[in-house]
C-alpha cells in the first residue's frame, strides 16, 4: 500500500496529521526543515503505524524538496496523499517587512506548495486517483499579519488552480483552513484538526470539498 507524505511535520498539525494517517495503517513519509524535527516526527509516527520514513528539506529549496519526495517514494511507493503544512507564521504590519522578507514568506507559504504539487500530482492524475492537501488559514485578512494573510490568500487561489488542473483526472485538491491558534487541549487541538485531513482524503468524488474551515466551534 502506498501511503502519505507530510511536508512540514512539526510538533503541531504536521505530526498530528502524520499520526492520523498512520493510525489507518498507511506508511508515512515526513519532511521537515531540520533533521531533529523530521526524526522526532518519524519516531512518533512509527509508534503507531507500520512504517515511517524521515527526510529533511527546506520547502523553499525546489531541488531539495523534489529529492526528498523522490526518496520517500522510492521507499514507500508513489504516495496516495500529500499534505503541505509548511508555513512562515509571524506578525507584521503594512510596510514593516522588506520586499525580500515578503518574498521569503511567499516562498514558504505558497511556492513550496506549488513545487510539491507539480512534483506529485501529475502521477496521481495519470493513475486517476490521489489527494493533495494544503494547510490554510486567515479566512479574513488581518492587518497585523500582512505576509501571512497574503500567503494564505495565495494558498486558497493555488488550491483552486490545482483543482482545475488535476481535479478532472481524479486528484482531490483541498485545503484545511485553521481559523485560530493551534494548541493541545483547546478548540484548536491539532488532534481534532487532523481529522479533517483524513475526512478529505476519504471523501467520495461526488462529495469532494475544496476547503474545510476549522473555527473551533
């Protein structure tokens, strides 16, 4: 059985999603920017599922990200589902960041997702099935989070474009929009949020949703 890949497998949503897929018996590949984070995620997943593979890559490094995805596919097979969870989250007001800083944020929040999709979705389309999910946020723009608001608006548009490109061939492209601060034991517990990713992956084609908003209610 081919499995799942989670890009941005940090200790919050990323690890929770990886564990959720592992709970269903899927082998899981995790990609993180640092070896320590990737190893911790793989160990957490390995305690639940049949197999976990860890690779490191900065999501803004196109070559490194593609190599990591290929390495996981070599071990686990072409993935059934890929989750892009990487994001640069920081407060900034209009005019506070330099143009370079905005480009760096855009590279993590949007371009990395496009790179990942462009690498895995064509094969999914060729076989007529697959899921590509992106963690979204900021349903409404906030002036105190300019770069993140712009990035998450970009994610919403990217998901629509990817759906136009690959949806007709059987690839379910969608986002999970998290409208609040993620923290265990709250209405934004990552374990609860992770359920949305599994539900999207298992939705029948006639009932596909393109976005689920987790607002804590």
